[in-house]
């Protein structure tokens, strides 16, 4: 089996016998959905492969290759009447430059379009006058030439908003010049809309990440059918768990170094969890990360050390930018800690740059953007006409933690100290260095902020920020255990067990100085043992201890562990941390 990691060309995959997870059965549904479709998914989620599959299906030049490419697939058994009936034109806006002034960007966009039209004309032996500096003029000439042949055009626009998103983040004024009034982007889509009104353009399929750019051109292109939330297309890009399980079964047939059960648990924890529809459907796996994992498993006979593929830029900067639109720090913490997810009335489907950048930030818009970028996903309903949005998996969770680490651990020496703190806990079961780091380095940073909302969940996030390590652990926050939730569990990755790190569970509690009736100086002047004897602190420790024991036993059974190291932790304001290791039973 050959995995097409990094390959998004359907013909190459089929002709060179790479693995292809059949999605051609959705073609009739796509045709039924409308003639001008908008399909949104996060970056590197398989949209380009989808487009090249559709191109090969509808391309009249590929009629003689239909059986080779599609014969063994679902659509090959029952093709629609439109197969191989179109001239195909594709615009790939991921290659449009987003740097320079507005003139530089317009030149890049025009030349990209003109280049695609030149390639199309050559492929179909059409005589077309092309002006590299005027993509709209060249597009009109191509339509005229196609009409003269009696054929119709199917236009694919891949990553339609890629360069626009980059410009929006960096240069708001240039974005507005492109999108509003007589801006080139808006004018281009007006031309596409007009071409579909009897000028030879029959169908349009557009992919992108968010609806922002199309919303901003408003009447310039208001004819697209939004299909990205429809349940029948939830798994159009992405893998379902049964498909991943089958692939692992095949790979496991000639090796003994890993088990299907463990590998599936790893992939489920790190890559699963995406749901792109409001209907109750199965969640899907990120396809690019799955292929990265499976190819590594095949080549090395072992799991990849880095679960996040370095070639997959998961928009770290965009997460920081989007969260920054709404006082990002509290939002990041809420996403990491809220058991019921982030609650919004509905996913915003039409909003423009003005909605993102207005003085009073709209929380629902920011959360919706995090959904479109794949950093939150639909978890389900939460009461009447409300929806819960959650972090889909551990790879996405690591992005939030990375951003918080950037905010909290700014000193170079402190960052270097984190490895020693983690090693003390992971190898020796010593929590003291982590607690001392909290008291001496992190709490002073946090106390400079307005933390009216601080609670035990905030303390948990602080520890998560310091201790997170996905090279060793499947580190899960709020692990559901017997209708309760373990605060923080560190379950050793199967491939890391040979190094004998400890499996861990930590339960957190928080007591404010007001509840204690003590000042910060009073707290700082007491020893750890003296603090543990304060009645309220002792009661909180006992509560955390009982939860750690109960959840620890369940986690031992779930993961078939011989032992699990358990801790009860109580934070006293932003001054001290009291902890207790619970003896193994």
C-alpha cells in the first residue's frame, strides 16, 4: 500500500496505485445541491484532492480514461449523465501573492487568472486572446471561445480566500481595497456571476476556509449554495473511524511492533473529533495528519514522535490573531477548561471583516471563525437553540497551550527550566518543582492581570501549560470517568512505555484569600505543612484526594495500567500551591 502523503492530484493517485478513500459516491448529491457551490473546510483537509477528483470526472478530455480512473469506484458503477461533459478551468488562489502594496497584489491576481486561462486554452485547443494584466478580460474571451465549440465550462476555485485571509491579518486597508466598491476581487466574482447567466459558465465549485471574503463582496457574488454544514457532506473530506481501523488492520498484518488497538487509540486522541454539521453525525479524522501518521507507521514500523506534522502549519498565528479579537486569553482558557464547551446561538454563516474588526468584538463571530479554521468543532446542542463548540482533539489543544505558554512563560531561563520540571514529575513522580515554578515564576506574572475569573480550572490550565508534552503522553484534560471528569490525566503513549515514564492523574482545587481570611503575606510566610493544616485547605485536599483515587482506578482499568501516580493539588489564591501525593493502592 502506498499512502499519498503530500499528493493532492487524483489522477496521479489512481494511475500510480496510491491509496484512495473513495468519496465519489457523493457526486450525485453534489450535482443535486446546486450549480454554484461553496464548500468550506480547514486548511490541509483534503479540499484540493476533492477538486481534482471532480475535475477528472467532468473533464471532457478524460472521457477515454473514465474506466481507468473511476471504474472500480462508487461513481464508476453508476455514473451521472454529466461525466466528461465540460471544459474545466481551475483557479488556485493559494498561489496569489499577499505581500506588497495593493498594485502588487492585483498584478499577482490578474496574472494567476490569466495563466490558468492560458493553460485551459492550450489544453482544449482554443484560440483565446489573453492579457496577463487583465484576468477578467481574458476570462470573457475564454468563455466566448468555449461557446463557439458548443461546450460549457465548469469553473473550480480552490482556496478562494487564502490570500485574502493573509491580507486581512496583515493589512486591513489593502483588504478593503480588494473587496469593496470596484475592488478587483469583488469585480472578478461579479464577472463569474454574470458568466453563469447564459455566457457559457454552467457550474462553479468553490473551496475555502471561511465565508468572510464572500460575505464582504456581498452582491458581487450572492448566488453560491453553501453546502459546508450539510450532513451528507460531513465526511466529504476526512476519514471516518471505520476507515482508519481498516487501514491499520492491513498495515498490522506484517509486523508485531505495535497493535491496532493502541494505534487507533493514539489516532483517535490526536486526530479525530471534527464535526462540520449541526446534525448528529460521526466525527471525522484530519486526513493530512492521518496520512502522515500511517505513512510513518509503514516506513518506520513505529509511531511518529511528533504527532503534529511540521509540514502542516495549523495556523498558530491565526489562532493568536483571532483570539486577540476578543481578549484572547480568557477565551483560550475557557475553551481548554469548559466541560460543556463554548456556547453560541448558532455558527455565523455570513460575516465580513467589519464584523471581525469592529470596536465591540462579537464573541460568537470569533468562536465561529475558530470553527472554520478547525480549532473548534461542533460538539452538539446545548439547550434550546444553542450549540456547544469544543476543541476537537489533542493536536488542536496543543495550539491553545502553545499560545498560553507564549503569554505566560516569556523568560528564556524559565523556558529552559521546563524540561527539568517535567522530567522530575514524569520520571520520579516529584510534583514539587512544578509547584515551586508556579509560586515563584508563573503566579507573579498572572497576578499582574485582572483575574477576577480565576478558579480551579484556571489553575489546571496553568499546570497544563507548564507540563504539556505530547512526545510522551496522551495528555487529556477533563477525561470523562464514570459520569465525572478527571482534571488532568497523563497517559503514556504506547511507544513511550519502554522509557518507563509514570502514568499520572492530578485533581485541582482553588481557595481564594478571601475565603481563607488571610493576606498574601500571611500565606507566603507559612510552610507547606502549616498550610496543609488550615481546615479549609485540608478539606479541599481531601476532596481532591477522593476524586483522584476514584478517577485513577477507572483510568487504570480503561488503559490496562499496573499503577497510576495520583496527586491532589490546592492553589491558595495566586500565592501558594499545596499538594499531596496519594500512595499507590
